[in-house]
């Protein structure tokens, strides 16, 4: 054999040995299997861009309602409204912790056209011990809108709201005819509700309502801002005007009645052979929104009734203020029952003042207060944290003459200041944009928080869920409503003060979690402590203090039961 | 397995020996041709596990050939596998992307047997994309597979610039005629494979959630002896465009 042939044999054998004699495939695969065991499968939920977050508060205390209210969705676009886990719930939802988030099917809306083709629906809230409320919702923007619905507790109404219950208002015969005339007086006779004998009471189908008639009468004082704020659905409403057109208006009330008459469970809806007379004294100091002067005899005012199904108001007739025994009064005889309001309609501007946010990029939520109203919304400069840089007030009242509205900007989380802190809106600038600069307090930490939930498992691959949701947060000591922070696939940014404990709430579908979070400085570390659940199960996460800047990260995987997981990720 | 490999290499040796004997007799018969210069240039094409390629092969001496080449493959096997987990169907679409630029020196032990060594800048990126096979209902709202998103697992080299070694049969530039054929078995060594994960939409949380685990997996891969090898089986054909041919 030649030398070269020997070389070939040598190389061949050497290569074979080199490549395969050290093969440790079995051990290698075991090592890999061990590493792969740490992998987890995480499933998100869609980030619904358009929807409404509703805070249900007690109209008197401004605290979240503690009971579970039924919320019925109806109206034009009701069929595309779901809870924030995409569940239609047959259009019947329930509040959790006094809140409810509803979303619009993302396939049924278009970001480019929603302004001209808004989503419209109505929500009717019922809670034992409170007056029912129907509120119209119009979504004109491709974002989540925050609204507050005050509920009037029947035995603890806010100032200026008077609730009168009478278990025996009158009685009616088999034909529905009132057997005994009666006058219910409110506020020492300043308001009366009167029914005459032989007026026939009928239900919604025209059938007679017979037996003992119970009454509940609620009157909203037009001179009380608390009472006006407590009006179900608010005073910015959609109304069918005298000329037949439907418009968004602001109602400047001179007196509003909400009247319920029923025999057992049967509601009286209409009257024949007469009606129900309502009467109110009008304060001479009340300003006529039409003339901008104090009311006087002969002033005309529209009377409106509310459509229960839609929450919209309908012009019924024009009444005139008259004088009786030296006092100004309004009175009318009603032929059907609903909410009734004597009010001057004021036009509103669809696209009102536009606030342009500038300044610190992390941004945060802002409470915009004007008049007796307040809105809590995101204040994020353009291009940061999904911020679109602007907040525009819609259906803003048209300001005329000397009228001004002052916006005040405050930080519900106490982590920012706003410059200017207030801004006057008048007839000259009510449609103009203006800038507000956000300055974060120097000690504020920007916590990038990752939240997931999983069912503890002994399997090789853990499945967790990283939902998209709104995390509601507020300083624990604050009585303000929560601020909503969007989390996408379990990740969101919170601006928190060091050492301040915050209350947290997460509501996803039918699952509700409450907890707290606090960041504390311990030596060179920042300890993030979060708790959740009834037993306040604590979670700890420690990070190094950032050497520069204020950004830190934390992650919590919350162990949940399979039942809770099924609520988050319902089995198909 | 080991026996099969040994038999394979013994067979290669036998074939090579036969080629050598034939080569020796031919060389004796054509002793005058030995005085012709060996320098020549050939253009070649190849098909291998590293893709389809083109190369320029330069024979410098009787035993040394330099090859400069480029190979590429980017093949997607749409919907290659459909599976189901808990009533949810999913589709796997693998993509085989490889290739790169190479500079290789062949050392001919015999006229038709050579050892190769060199470097390649690898373009390897082998991936598998997992998509939902059907619409997914979130609550009562159906979401199309595109809206659900996808999960893409990738295998890339730790070092794209990788050494290459191979054993070859035949020639990458013909000595006697214009046309030459070759068959090559070899490997790139890229230090280790790197597993990557990219995710979108509803599966987006898998990225951050698994980053620590992926780091650990990649660290494990670095400790595994065969991690980073890319096997090459190559067939080549070349045409000599410059230089003498020993058989007219």
C-alpha cells in the first residue's frame, strides 16, 4: 500500500472517531429537555381599542357603589358591545367593584370613520335601593372613553335631590280609574304631583293598572349643582327638538321630576281621561338660559320627556312661567310617565376644546375639572406610550357672551404637575387647541410591570395568560375614582411615587382582582411589593435602584385556580 | 449506527483506492502530459444542503485548488404540518434558509479524492412559524388566524463566520477535460446554534415571558458538542474555462 493510501485510511478513521466516538446524544438531549422545561406558553387577549369604562358612584358620597348593579345595553349599536373579554352576555352585564368596562367589536368599527359614524348605545343601570338610570353613550374616537354614572340612593339622596315614597299614593278600580284624588307634596309644597279622580291608569300595553298605587317621586332642584350632576344620564343629552331634528344639547333645567307609579310589579305608563299634574315653584334667582336674565313671568321653556329605551329626550311642548300668589310656578298635566324636565336647550359643539399634551414623555392620567364636571383621562404626549397627544371634549356647550368655563388640571396619582394648571375657555377660544405641559415629579418611578396569571402545574410546559386589560389604580388614601392604565399582553407602565401605597383593581370579563402595590427603597434596592386577593397574598420583587433615570421593571405571575383561568380564557 | 458509518467510510476508501490505481496507470501512460502546467480556472455550480451555488475554482498546483463560492437556499414549506391542541388547530410552516459566501482550499490526496478546509459566512436561519389553523373565539368575538398572531422559532448560528471541513470525491476542476464532477461530505462549525423566538399579537407575551428560559437554553446549547455543526452534502459540476486539458 502506498503512503498516500495509508494516509487516507488514517484520515478516514480519525474523522470517524472524532465525529462520533464522543457522541453524548442521550445526555445532551436530557440537558436540552431540562432547559425546554422552563419554557412557558403564554396566551394574550385582544387589546380592544374602542370602548367605555364606566365608574358607578353614589351620587351623594361620590364613592363607588358597593353592590352589584345590573347593566343592560340597548340601542342602535348594542349588538356590537361586549365586556372586555369579548363576551356579549346577552347584553346584560354586571358591575364589579362599582365599575364596568365595555368594548366595541373591533371588526365592526373603523378608526378612520368612527368620528363621522360614531358608535351609539344606551346603558340602563339597576341596583336595589337606587333609582334606575339610562345613559346614552356615543363613541366618536378610536379609544376608551371614561364616564361616570352617579346613582341616586333612594334613602340617601344628594343635596337638591328629593325622593318621596308613598306606598299608598292612591287606589284604582278594575277599570284602572283612580278612586281617590291625591296630591303628593315635596319640599314643603314647593313641588306637587296631583292625580284627579277617574283618571285611568294604564300599563305599557294599555291595560288598566288596578289596586293600591305606590309612588316614588324624585325631584331635581335646578339651583343645586349636586342635583343637576345627579340627573340620570347627565344634562348633556341627545334630544329630539321641536322642529323634529335630533341633536346633542345641554339641558339647562328649571325643574325635573322622575315619577314612578305602580301597583305591585305593574308600572303605570299612560293616563286617559285626564293625567298627572306636576307643579314646581321656580326660584326668581334662576337664570333663563335663553335670555341670560333671571326668570320672570311669561318666560317660555320647553318641557321634555325621556325615552326609557334610548335615554334620549323628546320635546313635548312649550310652557310658560306664571305667577301664583306672588311666586313663579311651572305646571303641566302629563299623559304618560317617564322623566320630565322643564329645560332650555343649549346647543353644543361636537368638537369642543382640544387639549394638546406636551412635556414629559411618560405622561400619566389627568383629572380635568370644569364647572361641576370632571373627567379623568390619559395625558400622554404624542407618540409615547400609545398616547395620541390630544384630548378633545365633545358635545361641549356653546359659550356665548361673557360665559367662561375654567379647566383645572390635576394629577389623580399625584405624580405630575400641569402647566398651566388652569385654562379659561370662552366664546372666543372654545374650538381652539391649547397646550398643557406635563412635568413629572422628580421622584416618580416609571415601573414597567409585567403581569401574568397561571395555574400552578407540574407539567413540563406551563401555560399562562397575559391578558390585555385596563389596570385601575389610585393612591390608597385617595377618595378619587381610579385611574385606568392600559396593559397590553400583560405589560404596562405605571408612574408611582416612592413609598406611596396604591390600590389596584383589574376586571377582566367576569373576573375581578383587587390588590395593592408599593415601591420602597431599601439600601441600594427598590422593593416592589404587590398584594392581591381577600387574604392580600403578597408578592415581592426587588430591583437595583437605577443609576440614572427612573425606569425600573418588575414581573409578577399570579397563581390562579383553574376556575379563574376558565373565566379569563373560557374553554371553547 | 457507528457500524454503518464505518462501512460507509471504508467504501469511500475502496473507491478512492481504485481511482488511485486507475489514475496511476493513466499517469504512466501519459508521462509526457505531466510536464503541462496544472494552473487552470473553472466555473462551477453546486447543489447542497447549504443551497444552490456558483463557484470559481482555481487549480494552483497539482494538489491545491482554491474555491470561491456563493450558495443560497430559501425554501418555505407552507402548511407542512397541521396539529391540534385542546381542540385548537395550528399550522406549522418551516422555512429553510441557508447559504453564504465561502472561501475553500481543496487538497487533493488523489486525483479524485480531496480534503477541503476553509471559511464560510453563513446565512443560516432555519425557522418554523406556528399559526392558528382556524379562527379563535375570544368570548363571543371570532378572531381570524392573522389576528391571533404567530409564533416563530428560529435557529441561527452563534458565529456566522464559520470554519468548514470536508472530504470530497471527484474534482472541482477537471485535470484531463473541461467537465468535472464532485461529491462532498462536510460540515460548517458555527460554535453553537442560537434559538430565537419572535411572536405577534395575542402570542406576543411569549417573547418576554420566555426570554430567561431561552437564554438558559442557548447557554445549554453552547455546552453540547454537536451544537453549531451544519452538515453539508454537496454535488458539484464545473467547467474548465482556462488552462490545459490533458486529454484532448
